[in-house]
């Protein structure tokens, strides 16, 4: 599946959760990795975890996407063949309180990156988008032709805006090769337990919160609503193992080599699980009691979303391999050995 020849890949946001897992897969496939990250939501130590798994510590450029000269210098110095662009802010709640911060960091920062790529004549890009661009789905599962843009918060809107910028960029410059990956809900950790999710403060997302309940940092999971039109009334999502998600990026790079152009793919499992399914799976994988309490709905949440993954399977030759049990098992082995993260 991942048989592309060795390349030098610039990974923006490579010290973060999905970035570190993707660095592992890139290095194991024989690529050279340069990480560009301002460490605003990660630590340099995360790359030591990458080194413990792979034997290679990626070079880290500590710099900000909003600093165009730093980007230009990085391209001049390292001469990458391609870019995987993870860097960005991702907290939905924070984006509602600080929308300009999100547009500045994610949208303006991405434009700087594309400008530095243009100057350096690097035209191969994989971009981290999100199922959030679909808003509240009309039909399930969601395929890539579903309408996009009806997002309910500034974070989601930055993803939509960057997608639109990339569409235009490709239309005006068809020699750019761009893969836009719409992730569903990435969870879990590398099976080694060396790297995992290290959220700052109290996590907004379900799995890291459940992990923190399991180690006693919180007394219960607050389940946001049990009156949705779903089998048990709680929200349903397409949870996806982060290592499966990481290999999706290699498949995308591979595809850009064999079939240049602009492409959009959902990366999910195609299965929907409820909040109570996740709590039960985690209890079973960890052997820990997970107390929970039903609370009112969280504003902006949708009832259910899961992916139609057939396009990624057909065009990228990629399919998620790990199930919910493995996601919980790996999240738990990371959490119990890293009570305070990296
Ligand atoms: P993360 O916060 O762990 O990683 C993002 C990294 O980008 C961090 O290391 C952070 O320090 C860095 N960064 C942020 N702004 C930067 C800037 N201006 N300059 C340089 N570095 C900067 O997040 P993640 O979960 O690994 O997400 C990676 C990407 O995937 C993000 O673009 C996110 O929006 C997208 N995504 C994440 C999820 C999810 O649930 N985790 C789902 C869909 C899409
Ligand atoms: C999952 C389910 C909650 C926490 C978010 C972003 C999305 C994407 C992925 C980046 C929902 C419920 C949660 C808790 C709960 N990120 N829940 N108690 O909302 O599907 O997606 O992350 O692009 O853009 O919006 O993920 O993990 O927050 O919630 O009951 O303490 O768990 O209501 O049903 P979500 P999540």
C-alpha cells in the first residue's frame, strides 16, 4: 500500500497528537521527516517518543506558521518534496470565544504556508480537514459529495475556508497536487504506549475525558444528552484509531504520486458508536469503573455522524483496521503510563 519512494516530508504540527503518529508511519516507511511546530499545543518531548519507536528523532523547527520568513527559511534549508499540514488550533469551544485567533492562526497561517511552498516550488500537499465541514448531515453515512460549509463554529469554518482556498489554488495552478483528508473522530494511541494524546487543561473530547476519569482526575463523565434520535439516545460518532488515520496520510501521498490532482477523502471506519458504547468499551478494555451522569445536550452538537469510507478504500487503497476495543486498549495503556502526558 505505502510503496512510494523515499521522500523528505515537512510535517507542520508534527509534534502534536496526529502529527507524531504520522511521523512514526512516515519514518517506518523510509521517509525523512522535518517537523515545523510552534509547540503551542504540544511538547518537544513527544518527538522523543517517536524516536523510541522508530530509532529516529525527526528534526524539529520551532516556529510559527504566521511567521512567513521562518517558513521560507525552512523550505530553503530543508528542501522538502512534500508537505503534510497538521498545524492549527482545534478546540471548538475556544474558537467560539476567540474567533479571530482561529482565523489568524489557521487560515492566515495556512496561506503563509502555501505561499512559502509556492516560492520553493513545492506543490505536493496533504491537508488535515475534518468531518466538521459537513455540518449536520442530511443523510448517513456521509460521502464526499455531501454539501459542505454549513459549519456551526469558527474552528469548523477555518477548515471549510482552507478547503476553498486549496480548491481555488488548484484551479488556478493545476500542477499543484493536493489531498484533502476529512477526519472523523481520531482516538487511541500508538500500540507501544510511547506516544498518545496529551491535551492541555480539561479535555473537550470524549475519549481523553474518559481516560482522565479512569485515572481519577475527574469523578465522572458528563454525557451530553440522552434524548437524541439514536439507539440509546446519546450522540453517535465514527471513532477512528489514530494509527489507522496516520497510515491514511501515506496512502494519500502515494496516490498524489500515481494520480496527481486535487482530491477529497473521508477517513473514518464507517461505524458509528454512541457515548455509552465508548464508555462501556473503555470500561471493558481498562478494567476501571467509569462513572457517568446524563447532562443536558452540549450546544452545537449533532445527533449522529459516520463516514462512507468507500472512496478512500477504492482510490487510496486505505481502510481502517482497528476496532473500538483496540482504540480503548491503546488509549488506556498510554494514559495509565503517562498520568501527566509527556
Ligand atoms: P494537536 O493540537 O495535537 O496538533 C496540532 C499541532 O499544531 C500542535 O503541535 C501545535 O503546537 C501546532 N500548531 C498550532 N498552531 C500552530 C502555528 N501557528 N504554527 C506552528 N505550529 C502550530 O492537534 P491534532 O489532534 O494532532 O490535530 C492535527 C490537525 O488535525 C489539526 O489541523 C486539526 O484541526 C485536525 N483535526 C483533528 C481532529 C481531532 O479530533 N484531533 C479531527 C479532525 C481534524
Ligand atoms: C463526541 C461525542 C459529545 C465529551 C469534535 C469536533 C470535530 C472534530 C472531532 C476536529 C459527542 C459526547 C463528549 C464529554 C460527552 N475535531 N461527549 N461528554 O464533538 O464529535 O467532534 O472533535 O476537527 O470538529 O467538533 O467530538 O469527542 O467532543 O464528542 O458526552 O465530556 O461525545 O456530545 O456526542 P465531536 P467529541
